[in-house]
C-alpha cells in the first residue's frame, strides 16, 4: 500500500467511526438508521473528507476539530449519490445494486433525506468545538456548496430534458464546476482552511488549484465510464450513455458527426433507459421462450402490448451506436487531453500555494492529487 493509499484508508476509518457515532446519536430506530449506512459502508475512497482533513492539518488545524466537518461532507456526498442514482435511473453504485433498485424509490429518497438531516447537528455543534466565528464560516461554505451542487445538477438534467447538443467544452466545464468541483474539491478545501482558522484570502488562494483538480477528476470519471474491463470501477459500463448525460466525449462526437449520425444519436438520447420492470419482463420472456413454451412472435407481441402507450426505450444496440460514435470521432482522446491540461494547470497553481501549506505528510498528500485525478482507475 502506497503512502497515499494509507492516508486515504486512515482518514476513511476515522470518518466512518465518526459517522457511526452521528447515526447512533440521532435515534434508536435501528431499522431506519441502518439503511443510512448502506452507501457509506460500500467500497469507497473517502476522498472528500481526506482532502478536508489534509488541508486543515497542513494549515495547523487539529484532527479532532476538523473530523466532524469532514464527516458531514462525506454524509452529504452519499445523500447526493442516492438522489443522483434515482434521478438517473442508475443500476449500480460502488459495485452493488443502487439503493432504489433494492429498497424501492420511496425508501431510497427517504434515506437520502435522512442523511441530509444528519449533516445539521455536527455543524451546530461546531459552535462549541470551534467557536462561533469559525462555526459560522464552515456553515456558510456548506450552505453555498449545497446550492451550487443543486444548480449544477439542475443544469445537467435540463440538458437531457431539452435534448441539448450544441454545447461547448466550456459549457460542460461550467456545469461541472458547480456540480462536482464545488462539493468534491473546493468546499472540502475551504472547510479545512476555515476549521484551521486560516484568513479568507488563504481560502481564496486555494480555490484555483482545487477547481482544476475537480475538473480533471470528473472528466476522468466520465472516461472510466466508457472503458471496458474496469471491474473495480463500481459503476455500470456506459451508464452515462444509457442516462443521456452530456459528457465531453459525447458532445465532441455530436458536434463533429455528420448530420445523419447526429440526428440518429439525438433520437436515441431522447429515449428513456429501460425500467427495471421492463427489463425483468424481457428476462422472463427470454426464459419462457428458451424453455420452448413461447415462440419469438408471441414474446414480441407480449412485450409490445406491455409497452404500448409508453415511449420507446434505449436498447443495447442504441448504446453501442453511441459508443461507436464517440470512438469514431475521437471523443476519448479529446477529453483525455483536456483532463491532462487541467492537471497541468493544477501543478502551476500548486506553485502559488505551496508556501501556504508548509512541509508535512498532509501537504504531500494534497500535491499527489494532481496526478491521481487523471490516472485513477476507480
């Protein structure tokens, strides 16, 4: 295990212990609260709280002061993932079925809401732990982060709903800065600085470095979504294409493809992904047909009757066409080059903030992130 992996693992263990304590303190209904730990206990990096802890400690803050706020960021992240999976109709998360697939949409929505509720008490307790000034600063950062994340998610969902395609790389990056950069990189860094009592100008000097990291991180995440053979990735292969997300690769392909191919791609993107119910129907019909109890014509008639009145759904052939379009028009190398450009820009920003952070294992971990964001495999 590398130093960086050990740092992440140590922070994650501390955060999970703190999270369990927060859950225990919240209530005694074990059945209700045990579900809240489902996503947090799945295989994960714990990058956001580790980043927060590293910034705080690099700036002279104490672990016991920053741990509750770092844990709040992890709780929020998991709440966001639950709601995001429902909105996208995702099948998997962290190598297992998405929560709404196993517990149903109402229970999953409630679980996400419950996690969001759990973020409030530790932030209130910061008034005693950190003093009123620092506690309010952390709350201010958290509040702005939640709003920015909402705005970024709303933008992405609106693009899908509107069938948008004539979008620039800058449009994509503006959305990512709100949806991903804010809660995954910029806010954790600013919370860490606030807990350490750093002046506001120090917070602001950190932002460009972490914003660049966030952009590179999200683009790499989009790239991993299209790569076959990533057993450790933990998400559905080509899930972004099934969901119709406007990634750098897809947008580049749509902008450069011939009109006929683009029109076909847009028609596919407008279709919903198969629901769990229709997928189960297809499996049952296939099993009955294989057993010789139903011919192909009968199976197709049943499927047609079942779906009559509903919109046509995406098929595996549809998604294969989209993937082929991305590959044919250089979407992957285009996105990879942009991600590496952001990582290089982060290195330039690092030179401007290195003097703020001093020399420590925490600073060493933060510097490693510029390479990690573009080379990670999960």
